């Protein structure tokens, strides 16, 4: 297992907000737009320091996307921000036509994604957003795992030329990735090496996967654990190398089973190297109101579920 130190607990959305503050000081082309959720997106310092580079769209997300596209065509680097449910489902047509099809340099910053939004319930807990975004040509899809990685991912998104969907969340979670670790779009991060089972995790589920891998390793199971922070482009080479070594795989995500990381991995394996695969994901259900921890348990996305999935995957190997 890769050595790591928990340096505190923070929400991933604060990683986005702090990266925006840094970008506001270092890149005058970066501008921010928000759909009446400035506090939730942690944009307060950016706005205070750069009032002329912030645009409040109000509860008009479709218009925000269009304005962002216009700013990008004018040479700016716009980050359009709101809850993930509103940043994707509500404005899919505008994203498809004005951002993805046109290849405009818009960064869609989507907070409060997945079940761990918590008590706001099913209407706000979008778990289809990765699928919606990854199906769009030209769109990069990033789902970082903790505060430090979200901050690094935001900086990397600003430097990348083209549309980016950046997904992050609300709950306070452990910070365990190194503060100075480079973020390379499309490059998986090896977390542990082993020959018995591959575990591929993304977003908040990475922390659960680490704990599951530690438990399995205590039982003598060799876990090849990868942090898949970029869903598209997928790190095909790293995933195929791992699964060919272990012969089976578990994918872990706070998203629908259909359309997410697991779906992308299944397609990759079907085309190149078929292997038993188990999913830790939401199985065709809407969310509901509850605390993040309660919801992860109820929807089978917790540490014991990753462990059980690994055992099932290994049992299916020939």
C-alpha cells in the first residue's frame, strides 16, 4: 500500500474554491460564473479579489452556459458553476451545442454530485451526470477524490484547452493525497500493487476503496488499486495492464452502474481483454434524503461492499 498521511478533513468543493482563488491571482483570463450558489461553490474570495471577473447568472443555468461559451470564444477561460444536477441535466442541450460540439474552452464546475449531497434528497442527487458528460465528443470528465486532488484538478482544467466537466462534492472527507502531487489528465494513480484483484475507484469512493484494500491485504489478498480520477479520457493502458495481471476487477463509484466508470471499463475490457467484473455503484435507483454515511451504507457503496465485491470477482476467475 502506498504510504499516506491524513492531513485533515475538508470538502472537495473547497478544493475547487481555493484553486479558483489561486487562478484569480495568477491568470487574468480566468473568469467565474455561478447560478445563484456562490456560497456553495466557495467562490467568495475569488469574487472579493476579482469582482470584474465574476458574473452572477442567477437561476438561469442554460443562459450561464451560453454566456460561458461566448466568453470562451472571446479568449477567456470561464468556469461555469452550480450543483451537478443543474450543471448537466437541466442544460444538456446548451452544453451539447455550445460547448462540446463547438469545442469551446468552457469548464463546467459541478458541485454536490452523487448521493453524498445528503439530506437534500433525490431531486438534487444526480447520479447520471458522468454518463451524460462522457458521451459528448470533445468533453473531458474529471472526478477527483479529495480536497488536494480537486484543487490540483481545477488548476489542470484551467491549463487544458477544451471543454472539461469537473465533478466534486459537499461532504467533509479525509485529505490524504499529497498536496504537491501533479495532476495529469487521463493518467491513473497507482495506490497499491498486488496480483489477486484490481480495484478501480473514483471520487469519494476512493477513500472507501483504500480502506477495503487495507482490509483485504491483511487477509493476504494482493490488491492492485488505482485512483481513476479521469473518466474520460480513460487510462486504458494502466487499466488493461492491471486487469491482465490480476484477472478480475472491481469498479467503485458514487454514480449509476449504467453510464459511469464501470461502464467505461466494461467496454474497454470487452474490446481488449475480457475479465470478471463486479460493480460498486448505484443499481438503477434514485437517491433519498439521509446523511452521506447512511446513504453510502443503504446503497451498498461502503467499505464492506467493496470488500465483498472483490471476493466475488476473485471467485469468478477461472
